[in-house]
C-alpha cells in the first residue's frame, strides 16, 4: 500500500518509482547502511544483538500503537477529536513518555502528505 502511494506521488512529479526520490527506497537504503556499519564495527555477533534490539523495539512500538488506539469509537463521518484517543496531558506522563501522552494530536492535527 505504501509503495503504491509513493509510486503515485512520484508519477505526479514525473519521476520513476525506482528513482532516488522514492522515500521508501531511501529509508531501506539507510537501514541497510546501518546494518553494514554495525556488522563492520561489531561483527556477526554484534549484528545478531542489533537484530534482537530492533525486534524488541518494534514489538514495543507496535504494542504502544495498539494500546493507544484500542477502543477508539466515534460516529461515522464525524471528525476525530482528542477525546477519541488515548491522551494524558499531565506533566509527568509527558516527561516520562516523551510527549506520547499527547497522542490525540497526531489524529486531530495530522500533516498533509505533499
């Protein structure tokens, strides 16, 4: 799905989906570069630990994402409001969770894709 959206964006700008302007290809390239640098710097064992770390990080991210959106209920056709999302605006949660308590704002004030 993201690949199709990116291909359409590039086509609107008269560029190929396989050009360096493809944000998905650039992101994968950066990830590959990091893995190569980790392997060169830490060897195969270090690369194994790196994979474990990224799997744990991904599981934590997706768990947080699931629980942040779990139970969101709103009327069909109505705009999303902060009250429809997990939001905790207390100063303590914002410090500990790096402003993740302001979760609802990415729904209500989402940036448009260029």
